């Protein structure tokens, strides 16, 4: 199956060469690479073009398209543009400071075809900490073993709200492009926009789908200073409410509630780790107390809901 890789690029001059190199040395090359530069103000585009030129012999069978935006609109919009331009049967998003392992595209294509999977979620290895995700212990009972490192997730709308599940982290999802329909990334947000997108994709599928987890390191994700997970804040007001909590706060759907419960815990932990003083942490908790308490109930309730 033909595979399109979409790369949103913004100020990654130090890393884009390695990202392109990881695609150049895939055992099976992507059929299409789309790079959307989000108005970088460093040498990202220059470094990108140098890398593509250097590895041109490896990309003889790959269509490459570079889109240079005139204004910075965020990674969600860049990915949306990539979706519109994609032609492959499979599509995935690769961050401009991350790398696929050499067997990734070939292996994913084979298992999706042979196992008739609609979506595959990939394991990631954080660099330089060498920490692997996902930690499947908390949701191992929700998986069905298929073959070496490959598991089926029969009730993905339930599993996606597991605290240790990582759908949308590190752009670790490969999907048959036909399933995206008109669903697009929310623009203008930075917190949890990935899981919000993939959850809406899952909810909007009208036919039964087969979702797999390839539980091995398929993506090497750099722990880069300046990324959202490593950002520090000076004021509690700077930490936005995750988009999915805003979207589903009045929903009575149990899967929506479970997702809010899990995201609220991550949001609270993020705030406690990144706010500078106990005063700022206290103001965050006081201001958001009703949301946090309500969603904590959903978080705990998940354990007792039959799948």
C-alpha cells in the first residue's frame, strides 16, 4: 500500500536532516512526503532542502512536496494541509524532530494489509532518556494478542482513555486515509490537540474498525527543550484548558467522560510540574476545582465500567 508521510515543520533546523534521513533509509520508502513549513524563522527550510538533495537517490520513487506558509498558524493547520494533499492509501504524521526506525513503514504496511487493520498505533522511544511508551500494564486486559508485538484493541473508545495509552503522542498513528473523511485538527490550540483529533476520527467512523497496537519502538521521539511537555509557565492562566475538555464538558456519553477524566489528570500533573510556585499551583487548582473534581470522578469511574 502507498504511504504518505506528512511533516509539519517549524524552527527545527537542528533536527530535520535526521528526520529526512530516517525516511531515506526506510526498508520501504514512503510513496509521498509532504513537508509543510509553518513560516519558520530559522534555517529549517534550507536544511530541509539540503537533506532532500543529499538523499535524492533514495527518493527516486517518492513524490516530495514542500509547502511554505506565509504566516505561522500552528502544527494543526500544517497537518490539515498535508491531509488535503495526501494521495497514499495510508497516511501518518512525523514531527520534524523525530525519526522512524528503519523497518517502520514496511512493517506497518504489511500488518495493516495482512491483518486488515484500519489504524495502527506505534510504540515510541524517547531520546535521550531511553524511556519507552506505552506502558501497557494498566490496559493489558483490554488487548488481544495477534502476533509478535502486535495486539488488537477491540474497544478503542474505551482504551483511548487509559492513563498510560498514548494515541496521538509523538504523532504515533498510521491510518487508512479514507477514514479521515472531513475530520481535521483543531487549529489555534497547543494542548492535547493530537488526542482530540484522533478521538474525533474514531467517534466519526460509521463502520466497525480494527485498531492495532504495534508494541515496539517504531518512532524515536526527541525530548527537545521548548516542546510543550517541557514548557515552564510563570502564571497559572497561561495553561489552557485542553480542547477535548471544552468540547465534551456537557456530554453524557461515557467515552467522552472517560476521555475528559484522563485528560484532566494529565492536565493537572502538567500544571503541577510546570508552574513555578506553590501559590501559582494553588491558584490553578482553585480556579479549575469544579472541572478537576468532576472529571476526577469520571477518571475513577472508568475502572468499574464494563468494556
